[in-house]
C-alpha cells in the first residue's frame, strides 16, 4: 500500500509539479490548498509525511505546523519556504518541523529529503515487532524507549518531536562519542548536504531546552568546540 503524503501548497502549478515528483516515489499525494483544509484532511487520514508551505492564505504554514505537532508530535513535517531567511528556518524548526526546503529546489533534493523522513517511519514500524526490552536505553536517570519513542528523565516524560527524539537516541546510543554536524545530518536526517549544519544547531538547542537544567550550560548534550556534539553519560547521573 502506498504511503500518504499531505502536500499543503496554494500554488496549483507548483502543487502539480511536486505531486508528480512525489508520485515517482510511489507515494499517494493528498493536496490541500489552505491551512484550514490541511488541518481537516490530517484528522481523517493516516499520514506518513506532511510537506507544508509557510506562505498560505488565511492560516499560515507555521500555525498549521504548530497545530499538527500539538496533536501528533511524531508526525514528520517538511517546511517549504520561498524565503531563504534564517528567521523563517529557525521559527519553523522551533515549532517542531523536522526539516525545511527553500524554494527553488531540485527534484533530486526534494526526493532525497522525502526519502529520509520516510525511512524514519519505516524504522519505527519495524521496531514494533521487536522485543521491547531490547529497545530501551537506560543511562542514569534517563530512559529512552525506542519502541514507544518515550523519553523519561528523572521520572518526568520529556515531550520531543520525531527529529529531536532521533537526535537524542543516536547520541545516547554512543555516549561520550563526538559527532560532527555533517555526521549527524547523515545519521539522523538521512542526507549529507553542506550548508544545512544550522539545522543540527537548532535541534540541539531545542533538545537542550527540554532536557538540561540550564540550557546555556549543558551537562548532557555537550558541544566539543571545533568538532561537534556528544552525549555526556555523567550528565544524566548528576
């Protein structure tokens, strides 16, 4: 059965073009031309991915992202923006978007980004058939259940988006190992593309805000200057 992708784009010509490229990946495209229509369609469809334009008539793409993530935090969202401004990118990521693309973009890049997000969906489905005990990482006061995607730290459930979770899980699987931004892009986002390292930075900052006692002085997800980031196993035992 083909996977469902919700495409939210008010430009009919661009929507047809993107739909064509997604159909080449054997995906079933559900098109919405407004934010309000997108919310209504998302309630009644089993979605694997949402591709969401920021600039929409009426309800903005950012508001749509906020509402979708509030009810389905695990749902993957790729933001589409015609303005390659840092403000748009950061705001979209802060609202829970898993990735973004600035127009114009190539067909190959679009399809690569979509494949990367869908691999996360396939991985999660595969984990459902595995032994739950083998899917739990326990480090100090932190427990990560890879079957349910639940994170508990000091007896409190930490609400993470799909990408925040994948980032934390990858780092925690390799405690004290340092990863460059490029390595994290490849392992977590599923692609290697120079110039998108700030996507990693934004997600690290969001993860710290939810996990650390003091996000400005992180004890768990630490920066190794000039190299990248690491998960400090001693930080979750403090």
